[in-house]
C-alpha cells in the first residue's frame, strides 16, 4: 500500500452498524509505505496507524471528484424537493 500526504485512507466496514470511515493522510512512512499519520473526518482525531486489509487509498484527485459528484447529487435532490417532487428539466 502506497500513499502520499494529501491522499485519503478509506476504511470499509462490513457491518451495517458501522459506517465507512475516511481520514486525510497527513504524513507517510519511507517510500509512501505505512505507518501513516491521519486525521479522521468523523472525530478530527489524529493517529498513526498501519492500515488493515479493509482499507484503501484514494488519491486527492479521486476524492475531489467523489465530493463533486456527491454535491451534484445532493443539489439535484434539493431541487426536486423544492419543485414539489417533480424532476426539473
């Protein structure tokens, strides 16, 4: 697993009661290898960790695109609500 500062660590949960967690990678070990220093988005807590098999690295560019798509999806839903549930064309 290789990462750069500014990438994102995503830890996928296999339990419905536990959500997927995201952390901004602040620092990496030699050659981009773990351990990683991260800041968790849900708690703002910083930690040094070695990711497990349920974790993936997402580049800063990929994360920006995901956030853009999510924002667009939410904006569309809000527009539908404002229009009384009728999709705008």
